[in-house]
């Protein structure tokens, strides 16, 4: 038996292997994408995606803090087709000061964060 996961995107069922997670800044622009399937694992939930995006944030405590900070700052994650995710990531942000400040406020090692 073969099990195939699909995702409802814009009313259409899209196979999971054709989907990516998108992390969006508070202005709505994409700041990162990751595959919904990595090394045989399925990133099926938003929580899975958050943890993948902040996998390199250090210890588990740092990672959880980075995720909380990102959510508090207004970052979001969503699943979409690979095509839409890549297109979103390649689209430059034109929101000026509404764009994420540099350095990244979600960086747990950034001592300037509130
Ligand atoms: Zn933007």
C-alpha cells in the first residue's frame, strides 16, 4: 500500500512533495522557505515548520526562544506549492521600514531585541 499525503492549497489537493513551507515577515514578504519533506521526514504542521526554520538557532531553549520571538514579531509560516514558495522568496520586499529590521529581530543571539 502506498500512502500519499496531499495539501489543500487554494482549493486544490497538491501532493506534499510539491509543497514548501514559507516563512513570512510581518510585512507579508517571504524571508525563507523549506521543503515539506526533508530527508524522508514530513513537515506536516506549522510547528514542524517553525522548528525546521530555527533548527540552527542553538540549543532547544534557544530555538524555542527564537520561535517565540519570531511569532511575537509577527512572522508567520504557511504551506504552499513549491512554485509559489520560490516565486514569493524571489520577490524583493518593497515595504521599506515595514520590512524586517537588520539584524534579524528573531535572532536569539541578538542582544538588541526587546
Ligand atoms: Zn515586505
